[in-house]
């Protein structure tokens, strides 16, 4: 099997990397902190406007896939080849994502053609501006009952779509959009 995960079908990826939800681990914050230093060293602090721990592992008490999601806000239009090369040095694989907000890419670490190879990380690159991921994370941190509801939904979806990441993600989408809309409505009032 190939180590270039971009060559695998969504079905192959789903079988190789099933959705597994685990209880909250307070060690996730330390994993993020260490990885943040690695990323800043690889990219150079001048190439990063902001770096944030996002996703469920950033919400105390929330169950999650044990993958550390990191949002990196970059200045201007990056030299993608340099960015890819710099992140490959610390074992990230570039994953083009045309459906993501610009710059349309993400990076993953801890995966191989034979399965998970240690701690997994997802880097989500963004240009300067508002990011729904941060709004959603902060809302869950400040609203534990909503976080619990979200955790229950994730466990249900993981059971139902264990090998289908697209359906799992799609299943969470309506909940996430509802919260974002609620928060954005509160802000504009």
C-alpha cells in the first residue's frame, strides 16, 4: 500500500483509519504545545500570524478522535512549495483540499499506508480573518452542556459511520452550523 495518502480512495482511508472516539485526555494540551513549538521552528515565527489548538481535543472534558487539530493563520499568499517542504521536514504530508477555505490545503502527521504511526495531527492553514473553528471551540468551552450534546452526537456517528469519514463529518455539520449561526447572530445583535 502507498504511503501517499492522497492516492488512496475515501473507502480505503476509511478502512485504514476508522473513526474512534475516546474520552477526554488532559494530555492533549501538552501534545499541542510541543507540536506548536515544532511547527513554529519549522516554518519560522515570521511566517505564522496565529496558531491555535482547535477541534474537540481543545475542549476540556469533551470526547474526541485522539487527533490534535491545529489552525495556522498565515500572512498573505504563501510559497506553497516552501511550506510543504518545511512541514515535510517534521513529518507532515500535504493534503490538497479544494473544499477548504483558502489556501485550500491541510497537512496530516501520524498516518501511513499501513495505519496510524503514533500521535496524529491535522494542520489547517488559513489566511487572516474570522475562523468558524475558533468560534465553535470557544462556544463549546463556555457551554459544557452543548459540548456534552456534541460529544453524544459524535459517539453515535462514530458507531454508525466507523469507516466513513465523509458521512461522519457530514453528520456533525448540521450541529456545527447551528452553533456557528447562533453565535454569529448573538454577535451581530
